[in-house]
């Protein structure tokens, strides 16, 4: 019997160190990971490949996380989105959730927090 394929996660953040660290966490936990340095690069990847989960920084060059969320929901409605930010404000949180984001997390993000949120997002996608 074939084993279920890995979930595919896209991490979009202009902070290279954060993107690399987050990628390592997800790879170690059995996810397939792609990454993008900005919103435009993330959009290009979304058009080429189907992702189960997208973790996007709110403030990125090209397209911000909210614009990216809207684009993701047009391209692949079933993909879940988690917005992360160092600038947590209620207005941007509301805008992110209205755009279709599953969750909105403030940096710094703990390893367990992001993995739990990702699992919840993927579980809600499944059922």
C-alpha cells in the first residue's frame, strides 16, 4: 500500500535566516519544503506547483502577505495560509483572515507553535 505523500509547504519570507530556519524545522518534521524570498517569487511558484500550506511574511517586497493570500486563494483554493509578522496589528490580522488566511502569528515564533498551527491548518484542509 502506498504511503501518503508528504505535505508540500511554501515558506515566503524576505528574511533569509528566518526562511532557512523555518525550512529546516519543517523538513525535519517530514514536510517537503520550497521557499521564496518575496511575494512575487512565491506567486510564480504557486502558479507552477500545488502547495498544501503557505507560510508567508506579512511585510515582503513585491507582494505583501495579504496580497499573496488573495493570489493563493485564486490559484489553489484548498491551500492553507499562515501569515507571520513582526508587526502584529489588529487591522492587518483582520485583513489577513478576511483574505483567507487560516492563521496569523507574531514573530518571534516558537518551533512548537508553528508546527502545531501548521498541523491544525492541514487538518482543517483535510476535513
